[in-house]
């Protein structure tokens, strides 16, 4: 699993990217309906289940049906029912969120 | 039934307007055409041959998009070899109507016009959010990621 950490620990917005406070991480959710949050990453507790931000993103982006959607970070699927610590996710992550491929035909 | 072109265009634009900006960088997508009735996007990833997807969306959404598989230079693929592994969604072909390799997945015209799936009507899916054009493209991308040659 990805473990992205910002190099500029403790930097403020004038000197570099924001770093999360202890036991938190920065999260964005990317979909073809838009990126949530629109004004920069959300700082979330690292023991929070991933599905919390996915639900917020879906509500904000007006995604009505995300059943069978998959969430992934750096190309690896993650489990929305687990938290970030359990999946070794830290720093600033971007969760790619979209529908899983449909089943193929049998010709 | 021939769908009203203005309506088809509006639905196309609504369904594809988000295929721009940061999501392209995040996913490794390269947009060649995003103008009704064509959505043409390449999937790019390290260690993979680029796959260019051309979605022909005439009569959208009365009809699902016809999906062509192209090489990076825009020529139609005659084989999947080296590009993507044939399997569940990517079919080596030939498609009985169009010929050549094709994507056999709900939401593509090639699926719904194949003799094996004529009873699986597009009508049952067309109003489902999962079958917007951006969602169909995402499904194809997710299938491509898993189908390494």
C-alpha cells in the first residue's frame, strides 16, 4: 500500500504544502464527476474508516449510486470499511473512486 | 428510433464534462477528442502499451457507445497481443458485426449487438448512473488495469 508523506514537515502554506497534524492525514477523492474537496484536501483522523470521506464526496458531487464502486490509491484497491492506519496510508493521498468494471460476456 | 441530436449532444456533454483536469493526470488518461459524438481517450501506464479507446456516441443514449480499440497512433487494433490480455471484458474477436477485437461488457454497443446478448437490452441500463459515458469509460479503464498482457 502507498505511504505518501509530504517532505515539508510542519511547513505553512506560504512555504510549501500543508502537513497534517498528528494522527491525521490529508485526503482527496478523485472521480470523473469532480475532485472532492474542491478547495484542497480534507484533514481526517487516520483511524477513521475510508468510507466516511467517500460518502462525503458522493454527497457533494451528487453521485446517486456508488454501489460496486472501487476506491484505489496509487493503483492499488483499498477497503472502504477499514481505516487509513490499517491500510498503511498516510501523508497526502488521493483516492481514485469510480465504478468497477462490469462482467464480460460469454461468447 | 433516431434520437434528437440536440438532446443527444446535451446528454453527451453532461456525461463527459468531468473528463478533464486533474483526473487525467491521476489516472494516466490522455484525451484526444471530447466533442460530440466522439470521446477518444488513451490509457497510459508505465510498462504498458498505450491503449486508445474511441467511443462513438451517435444516438446517445438511445444507443450505447460503439467502442473501438486503437493503437497509440489511432489505427484500429487487429489483435490484442501485447496490448491487453484477452479475457472477461476484452475479446480477441472477431466481432460478428464489426469484426476485430472488441470490448464485450454491458454498456458497449458491441456487447448489446452480439448474438449471445441480444436479450440483455441496453434499455435496462441506460438510465443507471453506472452507465453514463464517463462511468463506462472508467469501467473499461478498470478492466484494462487488470488485463496486463
